[in-house]
C-alpha cells in the first residue's frame, strides 16, 4: 500500500507521483487539513448533510493521515488511473476509492481556492463559447454548414498549407 511516510524522503518519487516537491506538499498539508475538517463539519463522506455526530476517523482507516489523503487525491489527479487501480495502490476497494476521490477532490479544490492557487479555467470557457458561437452560426445558415466554409478554409493555417487538390 502506498503511504506518504514511506516515500517522503524520496523527492523524485514524490514529484513523479504528485507533481509537487516534498516542500510544496508539506506546505499544502495544513491548508488541506483545514479544508478537510471544514468540509466534513457540514457533510458526511457519502455527501449527505451531517446531522448529529462529528466526523471521527477510524483507527484502521485506509487513509490514516492527512498526508495519505492528500497523496491519494494528488496521485489520482496526476496519474489518472482507473478507480480500481487507485484502490489497489492504496489498499481499498474500487467503491471506497470512488467515495474518497469525490470527497478529497472537493476538499482539495476548496483548499486551493482558500490558498489562492486554484487553476483558472477561463480559457476553457472561452473555447467552449467560441464552439457554441460557431454552432449557432452553422444553424443560422440553414444547418448545411456551407455558408462561410470557404472563408474558414482560407483562414485555417492547416488548410492553407494543403494543396488545392487535397481540399
């Protein structure tokens, strides 16, 4: 089973698995811990509203420390394994891996937002808006996609390199 304390001294391994150096990882742990406790104050691990008793980790938890929880989600996000593989790496079932992925991803996003390090996604939104605008233009010309096609071909750097016969 993968545990942070086993790889913490190997800087190359931590960097390869998480994309962070051990120093960056250690700097993120307190913010992640605060975010984790704030998240579980309002919700259960299954995503339900918390009523009654507070979250208490089990003694035999698959992810016993905050470092292990952070390692779990960072490995998942950087390596993109299937949930079955992720579970195997950390000694849990696929269904538990799924639960932890959903909880810890939300916690990590909250921690990064609090720390001011949440990646901006405006570029993706702009691309999606451009694709939507192009689809609307296509619908406006009767759905045949022919209106403006020659202009788009002339503007395309890829098509401008192609010979006339290839079009």
